[in-house]
């Protein structure tokens, strides 16, 4: 039940040189400048002459730098690299009434996560991202996408000490996300991405995620593009159910798995637009343009070019910054070259639902 996939055309750059248009974007996070990490340390040092105001200025500067870096790479839609965020759950939990933090927990190896607890009924107080969006939108010359951690992940990656049922918690959180999206739309946002990595870890709950999405998009105009990003996992356990989700775009991480699961979606029935990861967020090497073009072609097994978005597999924050930039630059070049080849009739677009050949 796609909302209005045709709303992608609003992101075509003015004067785009080709008839075909492959929307290029990023999932969200991006490597922070080293000086921003240093500024954060200074702000936490009681002996340093560096306070919260100084850190806010550093965040503003970093957001300007990364937004312009995305534009310099040629991306059609940009984000600020989530320069003001540390972790995808903690950032929102700190802004939602009903959450509290009781210290980090060990999740794997020597890695710790400051897992929050829901200790009371969750409630919406102040906007979470509106100021962030308005700042980035003011410094950007291209449309800005807003990534938001989804309610199902916010519920499942927290300790639940207040609700009898985590499903009800997810629905309450979805209502709060809806409030936030409405405020973002009022501020001018036209591209919102809901991040639900937990869906891939507990895929049998796809109906809960569907209900959450119904709540999130309630009242949101159809010209606002809503994407769902899911990484990792066995996608066959959530497809074709995602066809019933009220989204414009489904964003998947398949490059890291050499596209072994692409045929899951190539049945001719895939309903939303496909946002396909075509560079690997886990490999600190810049893929050549020719390789990325072949990766983009994988998406054409599922959807025609006018329904294909091109992005990294996932957030890039763990990569060296020069590698992240190189991936973006080559991703854009690959998309632009393929657009020209599509215009020239040099690219054969497979018919979705047909069996792939050995050459595929």
C-alpha cells in the first residue's frame, strides 16, 4: 500500500541533464570531524574553558561542513550526517518523557550501549528534530532528508519497566513520532526516513511495525516522501508483508551480502520504490564507479529506473571520512553515468518477476 511513490520527482535537480533520474541520497550518519569529538571531550571536562554554548557552536559548524560535503559529492538529497547525535536510540530517549538512563550495558565484545529504560508512560514534550532540520535546511542548497529512529526499535532496544506489553509501548511511541513528523512537515520537511533495524532482528513482528507506520503517517500529506530503512536480517521473512506498509520507499542493505537476497523482491509484485544500498558501509575502501554501476543494476531487477533510489547500505559514521566521501562521490557518478546510458538505450532493464539469467 504505497502512499505516493511519484513524490520522488520533486527531488530531481533543476536542469537535470537526463530524462532518467536515479535519486541519490544517504541513509543518515556520517563520520564526525575529529575536532568535533575533541570539542565534545572539552565540554565534558570541568576544568576546560569550554561550555555548552561552545559545543553548540561546534555542532553548528560540523553540520555546515558535512551538509556542504554531501552537496559537493553531488547528492540529490542531503542530511547533516547526524552531527548532533551519538546513538540512534539514546538521542531520542533523552528527548522523550518516560525514559531514563541507568548506565551502559555490555552488548557484545567490549562494546557498551547506554540502553535506556521506560519507567513511565511515554509522552511528547518539546520537538526532537525541528531545530536540527531548520538549521540544515537553511544552510543546504538541496533538499534535506530527516532520519528518525522508529518506534518499534525505540521500544525493543530499551528496558520496558512501565508497560505490560511492548507492543502497546511501540504504538504509543508511534503516536509521538507522528507528532514529530507533523512538526517537521510544518517546518518544511518533505523527505522523512523511519529507521527500524529491530524489524530485521524480530521479523515476526512485521504487523506491529505496519500498525506503527499507519500511526506515523496519519495526517501526513502525500507529497511528503516517507521511507523505511531496514538493515541486516532475512528479508524473506518481512516480504511481501512490506507491500502493505504505508511507505513510499523501502531502503535495504544488500551490498554487504553481495545481493544474495535481491531475488526476494524480484517477483514483479514489489510495491514501494526501492532504495538500494550500492556501497558497503562496513568496508573501508572506495568502490570503483564501474562496480557501483553493476550494483545499481541489481535494483533494476526489482523496480524500473523511475522507482529506484541509490544510497549506501547504511550509515557511514564508522568509516574514515575520506573513504565515506569517496563512496558518495563515486555513487553519484555511477548514477549519473547510468542515467545517460538509460537515455541512450544502452541499458537493458529486466522485467521484474522473470527468472534471472546466469549473467545476472
